[in-house]
């Protein structure tokens, strides 16, 4: 089935799924600005849902898209084939010939990667970071590897997504995502605006950081001359020193080249207004915007455009002026904090009062206020449509529906390989209710990891897979990960599993996602299970309604 047919079938199915969640509100109200079809070819914004992928509140099909880092040749980012995550800032190239939003390529663009210097204020690699819990201001900060902001400690290594906003005395990064990373690496990434350039001395300021550069620094594009006011990303191979100084190994100038009348959409906090009201020339993510009398405000009003306010803008680039001429503008509202997730349930666990599970890799929790569609029970492999709000390290579900499996639904599942056929690029997995007799196929875009390859995969292997349903009992695999043979519980009870970033790791306990687990002398915890590491954990209850205990935990690449 070609991608365009898959996209159109997915949109029809998604419409019925989203109607189940419509009572929760949400969406930024931008739409197509009164033009009908989107036809944008570039977008930048925050990932705020899955089903396929939501960027700044708009659903975009990403099947077949190339997903990578916003980096330079030789850059240190790993893994080479990352996944999109909630709260990430991304730049995407879109299919301009598609009426719906379809992603051709996406580049994940962290603002900071480095060591936490202080927590009050929160400073990472010389830059102040603001945690946001107000959905009316901007995307609420998502945490991974932490239960919330209070868990962050000086010396931690973190990846921060977000954009700069004005604060007293300068700028700070309003974070959309803070992810804990292992402290074993020392390289640093910082994005921002060059100031205090001293070309003779080979140094400049980047936020609160002093950056040194010289013959060993690669500047891209080649031949670009640094100057104050340029927006750049900088990578170092070493850590920031005690004086907040660092030696740059790579510098990439943010030098976007748009064609005249190219259709774009951008989302982010505004800068450049400097108190002007109305502000008709705001800047978002380094892109100058022109708001004129023809601009339609689909949410909010012209008087609300001000520094720090989050806007979603759609329009066309005018090459003569170098500006994005806004056709439609939406000022962010409280309701835009709605997160929607559609996919299969994985890593389900319950402590008797609360449930924990993941949908598309996102931890989801429920409480007494969560509304369930009649007949909808959450279990592993169940297809669910979740509407909720970010609450620290999870999405707290407001409403959960259980739609039928539809074309375009992305699912995660674990099981044992059977009927492997390398020539046909297909296999089945056993022991999972969702897949039954489904045929799983891969193509050149499928990511294999953690020791799995098309050449070494065989019947009997246990795998974790992510795939998109194509109809007629067939799934196209997006990712295949070699997994463990599930261990048995010493008490004979149920064994649970979790895949996520480890935190609160100590000799006697650890957390994965939102699940606290005891570590006992019988627990098999392998080397590399450290705070910030992506791990696979198997655990059980040592008595009914008692603690969870680790059976086996080890690092994993996803």
C-alpha cells in the first residue's frame, strides 16, 4: 500500500477516534487559516501528542518519515535513529502536495544538553531554564527520568527542549521537555544567539556561557562568518568549566533558506516586540513574522501578541522582505494543553488504586476523575484513545476510549518470533492478543536495534516492536528491538515489565517510568543500570498488594 493511500485511510479512521475525545476540547484553533488544504512544506514546533504525531496541536502522518537529530556531520548525538517524544522541539519537512499534514523528514532539536549547575534557579550549561506548568503560557514541561522538577539535582546531566524567553537580566529557556541522561558523557550542546563576539580572541557569549573557538572548530555552513545576533547551535566535546567557559568543536549557524512564497507554519514563544502594541513584527524560533490587516486570528487577538506569548502562525515566506507573512495566527489558550494519544497499551501495571501504562512510549496514569468509555478496560495490547494533560512525568488521563484497530494506528507490542521469512521480510509474534495471526513486515526504513538485525533475527527470539496497521491483518514495522525471554516470578504470580529511563537508582531500589521497585539480593541488576539510562526491567509483587520487586534489569537501546 503506498503512503498516500495509507494516509487518507488513516485520516478517515482518526476522525472517528477523535470524536470520542471531543468532549475534552483542545486544539489550537489554527486550522488552515480558511484555505482548506494545508499544503505547508515546513513546520517547527513542539510534539504534543501521538496518533500519528501531533506538532503544535496538528496531527501529521509520519509513516516513512526520516527521523534524525538536528546536528552536524560528526556530531555526538546518539542514537543514530532516534524516536519522536512528547515535548520535543522539532523541525519538519512536509509533503507540500498532500492536503493533510504528512511528514517527510523530522529533525529533533534540543536547546541544551549538559550538566545541571544549580537548581534554584535551574541552570544547565550556563543557561537558566524555566519549568512551565501553565498550559495557557506554553506547552507544559514534560519530564522523563524524573517524577518532576523537585527531583532534579546539581550534577545531573539533562537534555532540555524549549525556546528562549525574556527574563529580568537576560533570557531563559522555557522548557517543553527535560529528560535525564546518563552522567557518563561530558559533551555539551547549547543553542542561542551570539553576543559579545571577539573575533580576535576567538570567543563569544551564548547565554551565560563563554564559548571559545579556533582552528579546531568546524563552522557550518562552511565559510560563514560569525557575528553578533546570529542564532547558532554549539557542540563541545568537553564539559563546561567552573567559570562557565567551554571550547567549541562544532558551530552550526541557523541559516534557513526558504523559497519565495513557500508555505510555512511555526509555533513558539514570541520575541522582538519590545513592548510594541500592537506587535506586528514578532520573531518565533528565529523567523521574522509579519502580521498585517489580512491576517486572520483564529484564537486570541492582535493585542495579545507580546514577548513571551506562545503563537502558532501559518503563512507564506516573502523572499524580498525575508519575513513569514502571516495568513492565520492562533494565540495559545488554556485548552491547548490537551494531549491526545492513540495506540496500543504496553507495560501495564496496577497497584490496586492506580494504573500505570504506556501509549506510544508515553507513560499514562489515571485517577478517580478519569472517565472511561462504556465497556473500555485498559489492559496490555488494548487499543486506546487517551485525552489528558501533562502531569510531571506522565499524561494524566481525563478520558479514555477503546476504539477498534484502524488503518494507521501505531502499536507497541512484545512477543516471540514465529514464521520468520527473511526473503519476504516478514514474521509473526506469538502470545499477544492484539496481533493474533497478524503478519509483520519490514522495509528499508525499519529501525533494528539492541542486537536485532534482519540477518540475525530468528524464530524463538523475543522482540519488542512498533508498527503501523495497514489493514488486512498486516502491520508495517517501524522499529524492531531484541528483547528478553520473560523471567518467571519466584512467587508464581504475574510478572510485569517496563521500558524507560531509570531514576532514583540505589542499592535497594530504583524507578522505571512511574513504577517504584525494590532491589533485593536476588534481583539481577546489570552494569549500566544508572540514573538516566534507558533500561528494560522485569518485576513482580512479593505478596498481594505489596511492593514491586526487580527480577531482572539491564540497559537497552530502543
